[in-house]
């Protein structure tokens, strides 16, 4: 055993504030154990409430001496745990040079949203079944809960909403609350508070109240009694996440009340206990012909009417987690309302757990438009399940990691996060990896999200997905009776003249929801950033792009570039093979082949389909499609949530 390990073991027994007379706190013990496993020097962990640089409880200071010994200080035990993890992380990057650094998180709330159902399925989850074993709880505690909690703590995630926003009322039944308590007890020492998604009609479903009207006194009493019951079991319970009046979920509008009246009623029930309400702005009642405008139209007028323990949770883009969207204009448009961003870690629209798509560049792009200081919190829709590595494949973990790091510090660069993550999670011995391999793997990660955009929907195209599973291409998709805004044609609007959704002042005027400077930029086809061109404009096929090519040719090249980029991932992976942790090469190699095949499928299906409208030939150098459009149109992926497709599934389109 390393000397350090003995030290930490003893430390774990006596530490907390390093007051030797106090029993060790659980978080401190976890920190000590983590250090024993991952850090070779001796470390002291001390509570420090006097250091003015440590301005919030989760902040920490790490001092490392030339001999590798170190001291971590923080006002809180959770901060000591974060500091211990930071020491390990920083030492993996820069060795043992002397160091004195303070970190203060950008947000006090950095929360995962699990879309996990009580029957063990996970909506848009591609990492197995739910990690929460509701049938076994509260008696049996899966060891995965603590693994999960440690992985959260390593990156500073401090909240978990356990269940799907399409919430079963049963989660608030007394039986389930006992199960929730059991999970909360495991997560607490890792600094994680537990939250629940709630169904707005719970009083009706669980206790047969005749209404869930938020202004009805009996309904208000029901929620306040329920809050009391929860806090009796879980004194540090975080609060509720609510999807209301969206995609069939009940909400205050069902009773003629506003979103604010609904949210405030829940906020009042939680307030005596210090809980919060995260109220989602993901709504698109067809009040306007452009779905991208609807959340703004419904919520912006409510600015200033929410209680102060309500946070409005807004998806990064105005439609729905597409590979690329402009930011949602609701951000910054409600100065009197606390707002938080909802980012999607699970790859619903980016190839599930089959494709490598490192999302830090996407989130960096979001934060380049939305000032991090204008938000009070960040949420990420988790990609966690009960698969052995918890994320379906070992590289998908990079997105969980990146989310946590960016929720802590949105200004971190995707390259730095990639370097940290590969050193921690990918390589068996990071120090032995040749620079050329390290750089190639980093470049692969950094290029991967843009590659997905290219081969799926470049130049501002969006929602070309097959109905339901959101995996393969179906720009032609037509489902009789479906809402038009669930179908790709609503978004791409390809015709003989051109392609794209006219959201300019001459079209749906969604541009008017943006601040003046961006309005002008996006509204003019000549100044609109080309990555958003077809989001905002219905552009002629012959429109001259900045490259000098026609729009049609540029579209073809973009699709083809995506294919070539992912073709290039395969040799990178081969070169990295000798340096990877056991099992990682084998887990990803078939996926990279699937990704390359899927990229061709996307490119060929989309270009063949759009060529019917452009009536222009593929430009020189673009590989001819191997199938006809009719063949691609026959592909039916039979299942809604799947991991790496089996060979038989791939044969459907190869
Ligand atoms: O993108 C859509 C997803 C739904 C999801 C919904 C939401 C949880 O396809 O599966 O439901 O968004 O965010 O509420």
C-alpha cells in the first residue's frame, strides 16, 4: 500500500475540519478514499470558513508543494471532495509542480435530469435500463448508485432529478418516496441533492381530488402536505422539475391558469423547506405557425410573475436538441426571471450511443451566444443507464464529464476538457501516450459533433429524422395524422426554388425574437452565418455561398465532408489501440464502423431526396450513392431505443 493511502485511511477516520475530536464526515471519508486510490502524495483536507476567496460553500483551494504533498481547503465537505478530485485531475495534467489555485463554481446548481421511467425504461436513453432499480428499492441498494455519485462528484454535479419529466404521478406515492429516500441517502455524501419530476395532475391521480387547479385551496393544501411528507423523509430534498402543458402532460393551462400560477403554487409548497421549482419552457402549442417561436410567445410575457424560488428551465435551442440550433431567444429576454439552460447529454439526435459526438463544442457555441452570467443554473439530460460503464459506451462518458465541467465553469475550452477526460478515462497510462496519438484523439473528439452536423443536417437544416426514434434520415417522412411540426418537411421545406425555413421578417419573423444586433445578422441572407442559413432562410438552390459554390453544391460537399471526417476516425482509433484502457478499443471499434456506415446512409438518402427538388447533379468528387432513394425510403428501423445495431439491423440499409 502506498504511504499516502495509509494516511488517508486514517484521515478518513478522524478528519472533517481536521478537528481530530470530531468523527469523520462521510464526504470527507469519500474524498480521502478517492485520494488514496488516485493521488500518490499526502494530502490534508481542512474546512476553512475564513478564506474570503472561497466565496460559496462548494468553492475550494488546492495547494500543492514541490514534494507532492497537498492541502485542500473549502468551507464545506462537498467542496473538499471537489477539491480532492480537482487535485487528482490537475496532477494528471501537470504533474507535481507547486500550485495554489482557487475554484469557485459558476453556478450553485449543476443538475442532471434523468428521463427514467418507473418501469425501468429510459426515454431517449441508450445505456441500458434505468440505473434506479425501483423494484428492489428501498431494501436493496445497487452498487451502481455510489459509482454514479462518485462520477458526478468528480466533475462537481450536485443535483439529480431522478425521474422522467413525463412523470408518473406514482413517484409521489408514499411507497415510492421511501425508495427515493434510499437513493437520496446514497447520493448525499457525494454532495448531490435529490430532486423529482412531478406530474401536475398528481393530486387527481393519487388522491382523487376533482381538480389540480393551482388556485384551488384543496389542491394547494395537497401539495403543501406532500412537500411536508417529502421533507420528513429527505430533509435536504432539492425540489421539483415540471413539464407542464407540453406534449400531452397536464398543467395549469388545463384549468385556465398560467404557467406562472402553476409554478408559484408548487414554489409556495416547497418554500418553507428551502426547495425550488425548475419549470420547463419546452412548450409548443400551435399558437403560431412556427414552432421555433412558441416557447418565447408563451413565456416571455410572464417575465416577473414567477416566485423567486422558481427557475425557468429552457432548452439551449428553440426547437429541440437538434445537432445544431441557434440559441433559444428566451435567454436574456426575461430579465426579471431566473433562468437555467437545459442541455442534452444523451444523444437523442446525435446517433444515440452508436456515434462519437463529443458535445463540449456544441455547449461552448451556446455559451458564446448566451452570457453564462445571465443564468443561475445548468441542467443536463443524462446519458446514464445500468450498462457496465453507465453510459452505453465508454466514450459517451466524455459528454457526462464535459457537462459537469462546463456546468462548473462554462468558459473551459472543449480541448482542455478533452485532455482531462482522455487522461482520466481513456488511456491506461496517459504519460506513455505519444503526442501524435494524443493530438489525433483530441482532434477526433473536437471534430466529432461538427461531423454529425455535416452528415445529418448541415447549413442550418434541422429535424430531418425518422419519426419516433430520431436516429436515421427521413426527410420524406409522412405520418398520416401526425402534427405537422413533428415531420421533417415542416422544417426543410424543400421545393423547386430552394430549401430552408423562412424565419426572416418576410417569413415567420422568428428573427424578431432575437436582440437587434442578431436580428439584423440573421435576417439578411448575406450576413446570416452559413451554419444557420437554412434555419432562417428559404434559400434558392443557386444561392451563392461564401465559398463561391452554389447552395446545392455546398450542401453536397458538407454532407460528404461529414462522411470523410468519420472515415478518418477509424485509423485514429487503430493508432490509439495500444494505449487504451482494457475493453475500450473493442467497445468503440464496431461503433465507429456503424457511424461511418450511418454517415453514408444519411448523406446518400438526404442528397437523393433533395436532388428531386434541386434537379441538379452531384458535384465532382462526391461519391455516388450505392442505393436508390426508393431503397432508402424502405428502411424501417423497428425499435425505438436501441444500442449498437446488430448486424441484421445494419443489413436493413447496407
Ligand atoms: O425531444 C423531445 C423528446 C421527448 C422528450 C421531450 C421533452 C421527455 O423526443 O422524448 O420527452 O423532448 O424534452 O420533454
